[in-house]
């Protein structure tokens, strides 16, 4: 999706939305860890404007958006939760061991 369209979704996010624009697509942004120091991202806390004005006033930050996202998540988190010892729970039972049959199926 064009970033300007993604920016428009801020109005659907409830109170205090935040928008971060990455210099790469979602795949490159996910597979390039912060240590590689690739790309950049833009931040602007003022979301009371259109996409063009937001970008015009945004600060470009070098490197990955991951550290910024990590800090944001920590501010909005109630802390770390231990992973369960076993998969599933009372309502959702494991179907089969990971990775599952669907991973091995060939598409037509």
C-alpha cells in the first residue's frame, strides 16, 4: 500500500495513534535487523495534518525503526510474560506438531 494510504489509517487507531514511516518495504524492514544499520525512518508526533505535511515536518532518523518500536512497546506493556511450557490451552488444543502439514503442501 502507498505510505500515504497507510498514514490515513491513523484515524482508525483510537486515541493517541503514532505513525512511523520506514525507508523500506515491510519485508526489507523485517529481515534487516538493527545491527546492520540499514535504511532509515521518519518520525513526527504531529498527526493533525495530511500525509505531505507530516513528511515535510518529520525528522529522518538513521537506521532501523526497530529500536523506536521496542521503546514504544515497552512503554505500552505490562511487562514480560513467560512463554507457556506446552502449546495450546484449555480452549485451544494443538492440532499437530510444528511446523504443520500446510508448510509442506505445494501450491497448485
